[in-house]
């Protein structure tokens, strides 16, 4: 419950019983106009839990600033999702076997009220937070005020008698967390560091000096606290980690380890930053087009120059080494309160329409905006279909695939009345794409290509690949194969990949093949019983070019 009282909640509850529907209409009319429609939608979505949302607003009826903050948070509850996996989950089913729970169904007014009160404690205590609130209130709301991040459970610190925002602000809460999770740092060290940062910030004469002061606090969080407490890149379980999950030690092979994936590290660092009023967002490289997997980094929204930072760089396994700047297909920023054409479609699907895992997880569980052009050159691409209204998906080759084409879905569009789907701000640094839809004849389960796969280049040109049928083939040599490994040479034809021949890496890691100069190919091998695809390749001026 925290240190804040519940008198207002009791009064609101009694008043609601006395006046029934009139109270709901009255408090809605108190909500700032820009949030009213979304607050009403949240009430509708919440069903029986609507009383919790209403009580949150009622708590701040006489406090205009906090009522605006409460309106912002309530308006977001229908667009935030917790994904819960069964206890007996397996990696094979992790992308399929889950329950999706909208926050509006389960969030409690007590937690929202505490979240708002503690956020305003930070605003009043720290000069950067007060400056932000006065200068850019929407950024304070989106970057500091959120009650949780990602899709983790709403209960951040089970068993702790205090809100997560109080962790670095209240000694009693900090010591309770320290004892439960076996932390080493003393509250006096945290308090002294915050005092030091406040003094440095207040004495700063320029915005870059203010940025530098806040950067010192980030260094303290990432190195002294996170790394000092042994928090590492440590994948475990399918669900995103709460602060409590992240801090909980795990004994494996005689070693005590804490942490989670890049998402978990970033989210839980963000909790500490938001707790002291530093605004943040998160950047999701939804699926790498030139490698496997995906990545997330924090965006620190400093008053001068925002910058990106990954908590993985402080761990013993830095994922950032996989990321090649410029090689991005789509990049999305999670920022509360945003509405973007690129993500709005996922909230308005027709019954039975399929939402592949990548798109569903990163666009339909949070508020996002498309920021691809911030991270590399982009272009636009149009896909012609024979069916107006058909959903068209855009994928890149990635072995963390959500289709049998070997692709990970990074964008979605609905064909217009002429059958044209358009994808804007798509990475064009020599990136290979496959547009596809789902085959209704097979229950909508099988992805099949629509049109031809293509490569987008920086100069604005595109190269589309045919089937390679009835064209001349040329002798070619494939290099960099694993010695002695068996591969299937697949050629793209029509609606997907077809087997062209079987080859072996031999004794020198090479294989001689015949390739058409109009087709695109991949190599497929088996890795622990699962298909693994190479980077796509084609003949370009007589030489093998990989994409």
C-alpha cells in the first residue's frame, strides 16, 4: 500500500454506491478532453474492473495535475498487455502458448494511485524532473509516469510493502528489497549519489552540463548497482521479467546468477531511472535482417541530446556485437501515449485474421511508433495483390522465425481498394524482404509469398527475384560452409522456397553449384532438429552476393 493513505478511495467507493451511474459520467467530464475518449474505451474494456479505474480518477478529483496524470494512465490500460505462459512451457511453444491479459482487466487503483504519488514525489524532489514537467508535460507522462513496462506482470515486487518507485527514495523500502533479494549496496550510498547528482545538476550552466550530470547517475545504476549486484544478460523463461524476477538469484551449475534478456535489463534499468524522474523509452530492433534474433536498447531522453544505451554492454555477453548500424528493416519505439499508423492496424483486425508473433508481441501489447529512419536509410515499397482488403505481411530472413518461410514479420499493411499494400520507412541498405499472406485454404496457418521477394538499396533501386525457371544457370562456388555439413540448396519459386539440390561442405568448406542469375537462394541445414537458414544470396555480375 505504501505511505499514501486511502481516504479518497473510500469516499469514492461510497459515493459511487450512492449515485451509481451519475458518478461515472461526472468523473469522465472531469477528465481532460484529450484523454476522454480513451478513458471511456478503457472503462468499457475493463468490465467489472472499471470501478478500479474510476476510483483512481476519483482519488484525484480535487487535484488537477494528478487527475491529468491519472487520466493519462487510465487511457493506456486498454492498450497494455501482460503475456502469461503456462508453468510447463517449452521453447517450441513459447511463441504460441500464452494468455494475453489487458491491464484494464486487472490493474488496481491502489497501484495506480501509488504510482502517481511517487512520480510526483520525484518531480518535486529532483530539479530535472520538475523542469521536464514544466517544459514538456507529455514527455513527463510518457517517459516518467508509466506504471510498468513491456509485458511483465503488474506485480513488480511481491511481498514488499512499498511501491517500486520508492526503491531509491525510501530507506525502509530499499532495505526491505535488499534483505529479500540479498543485495549488497547500502541505501546511504544511493542517497549520497543522488545528492551529488542534484548538486551537479543545479550548478550546471549549460544543457550539455546538465546531461553530463544525469549521465553520471546512469553510470552509477549500470555499473555500481546492476553490474555490482551481479545482474547479467541471463535468458531464463519466456516471460518478460518484473523487477522482483530480475533481482531474484538463480543457482545454476554452482553459480548464483541474476538478470534476464536485453529487454529485461533495459526495462528494469528504466524503472530506476523513472523512479528518480529521468525520462526514457525503449527501442526495439524487431528482427535483424542480416542475422538472427532481435534486440532492445534504452533511449535516454535527456534535455539536450537523447541517446541509446544497452544494459547488455555491462554484462558478460553483449548482444550489441550482433547489431550492424544501418542494417535495420524496422525499428519501433515503445512510448506511452503514442498512436502511430504503423501499429494502429494491429488493434483493428477482423475476426480470424492472423497476427504473427513478432508483430503481435511488439506492436499489440504496448504503444509504439515507427522510428526506422532514425537508425538507417529507408525507402517505400508497394506490393500489388489481387484482393482488396487482404492483410500483407513483410518479413526478413531470420532464424527466430514466426513463419515456415524462415522469415520474421516486421510490418503489416492492409491492401487498399485497388489491391495495393504500401510499406513506408523500410530499411533499404541492401536488405532482402519477402512479402506474404496466410493461405486461407489451409486454415490460415501457412504463410505464402505474395509477389516477388526483393532487395532494397540505398540509391532507391530495388531488385526483384524471379523463380529462375527456364533461365540459364551458371557454375558457381559457395564458400564459408561448415566442413562436412549437409545442406539443402533452396530456390525461391512462386509462393516459397523449393529444393534445388543437396550439397555438402566437404573438406574445405566449399561446394560447387549451378545458379540462375534471376533467382535468389538460401541454404537450409538442421540444428538440433530445427531448420536453420543461411543468409539469402544471388548472382550479381557473375559473383555470389549475400544479403
